[in-house]
C-alpha cells in the first residue's frame, strides 16, 4: 500500500506537474541543493574573519560529513533502486547513480536549513523553502521517490537541529 502511494505521488510530481518552466528550473534547483555547493559555502565561511561565521562553516562541514555517512550507510542497507530503473515512462531530467533511499540532496539541504536559520533567523523561510524545493526537484527530475526525499528531509533536519543543540555553547 505504501509503495503504491509512493508511486502515485511520484507520477503526480514527475508527470502531473510537468511543464516547460519546471523542466528548465527543477534540474537547476536539484543541482544547487547537493553537497558540493554547501561544501564550498562551508569553506568560504570557515575562512571568514568573523568568529561566528567560522563556527557556522565548521558546523556546516560537520553536518555534511555526518549526513554523508548516515545517508551512505542507509543506501547500502535499504538498497532501493532509483525510480527510473524500476518504473516505465519516467521523465528523466537528471543523471543519478547508486541507490535511491534516502535522498542525499534532501538530507543536506534540510540539514543546512536549521543551521543557517540559527545564524540568520530572518531568512528561515528562504532556507526551508529552498530545501523543500530541492526535495521536490529530486522527484520531479525522476531520480527519487517521494518517500526518499521525505526520509532525507527528516534525517537532515534532525542532524541540523542536533548540531545546533550541541554547538549552542561554543
């Protein structure tokens, strides 16, 4: 039953929302939400002159590292194939390899949202909206099921909140 709901939601996003604008913008959002861009941002922050920005860069690097290892471990344990490998008639707008569950892009973007919000509170809606757009984009481009991005988002948010909690006295 859950698998059926996951497939139905996948096709609603991958087919039902399909339009020329999304076909252009969703792959861009998807690419922007991955680890490499957050890694570069973290390094830039780490080499800042301000102590609080250095700390933010360090926390972001820790979040990327923790997210990478947890997501990688879960991908091996669950070993769920990507939708385009299992389903027919998938609109595939991005390349992806490896396993599907959970979404690393969703995990790192939702890990970054609470961490960045802790430092730049007035932009919270921007950070979380971007993370949500990254998650939806991964389904739209055909490389993840909705449950992959929901699990990645939850995992990433928990990692971000946890890192904020343990770093609040630094």
